[in-house]
C-alpha cells in the first residue's frame, strides 16, 4: 500500500537494484549477520531520516534466523518474504568438462554457428578490469547496446538516462576497487557482444549482457557465455551469477538456482508503524 496516495509522505531507504539483485544479497563483513548491528546503530542516529529500510538477502535458514533475532532484540517491526529466484553456474575447474556437461545438440549448434561466424573474420575476446580500460569498455558496450534489439524496445542502457548515469559513474569506481570484469567479443575488431560483470568474493556477477542484433543468427550470446566460462576456469572462479529471472536460455547452461528474500524493516516512529500495519493488512487480504 502506497501511503502517498493518502497524502502521507514517507522516506524509504532502498538498495541500488543493479548491484543488489545478485547472489551477493546484503553485503556484510565476514558474512556475519551480527555485523548488521552497525547498520541499526546508524539508523538510530538522529542524522538519518527514515521510515522504512528495504534490502535483499540470499535464502539461508541460519542467517535468516539470526537476522530475525537481532531485529526482535531491537524491537523493530519487519517482514521477510520470497522475492526472486535466479540461476547460477558452478563450473568445473576444467573448461572442457564444462562443455561435456552441455546437451550434445546444443553444443553442436554453438560450434557450428561459431564456424560460420569465423568465415567473416577472427573472433576475439578481451577482458577489461583496470581503471585505464574502463572507459574503452563502456564505449564499446554502449556501441553494442545501440545496435541491439533493446535500443528499439527502449530497454537499452543508452535509452535510459538513469541507467546510463549509473554505469557512467560506477564503472571506473568498480575498476578502481578491482571488481569490474567487462567482456567484449569482437569479429574483425567489430564489437558484437558484451557482458558487464563484477567479481566479488570469488563470484562473477553478471549485471548486463547484450549483442548486436544483426549477428543474432550466429548466437553471439552463446559465444559470450563460452568465453565467460573459459575465464572462470582459468581464474578458479567458483560461481557465475546469471542474475535476473529463471529463463530457458540461461537454464541450458545450468541446473542451479538460488532464492532471494526481501527484508523490509520499519522505523518505530508513527509513519513506520503505519507502513508496517498497511503491509500486514495487504498481505492478509492479498
């Protein structure tokens, strides 16, 4: 229930969707829920005005129980409910073993399309991670976005000012912290596909992918996945978080999924209590 419809303004602190809708969930030091005490202490500070705090956590019975106990100790109202399910890949250390796990027909389809594309020129893959390379990576990624089906549909980064400003601001910062892992696939030095990823706690988190629409018949998304898995194997990275929803195209590469839960914490002020009651009422009658 949106109380603003009734003229009641309130302030919600919300995570950045692009960063936290991944396997990381809520990032805590040493993955220890008790470190959430620091967040609660900050919220109790009079310098922060808030009525509701929203964030995601990865489903984990032990951590969820610890979080519930902590919030109860602080006499804070809260709700926790399932939010999304996403696929992830836990690749073997050998890239060849990864290929062996694929459906034979699917594997043949990929290799035959690659051979056809190679007739147009050499296929190259470049990994971007340094601050000095971040601008070049972003420039090529935007070039691919503008030539993708997303541009016409109005869902590309380059047609969404809010998204573009986020990536413009965050990319170099991500590289400076050694998180950025951008992958560009090119044919004859023409960028045809990219993956925008972050490496954190040995998990490669895929935030964004796209490809040039005119190259669709060659399966550029599958080529991009192969190069990503090769990179994972070469660097002993244990997980690839495909993020987003469970889709047939993603599940051709894996059988693994994980569930995120959405946690909403309500302040003990008047608006926080009203928001909590409104949420419980909505859940009861939905």
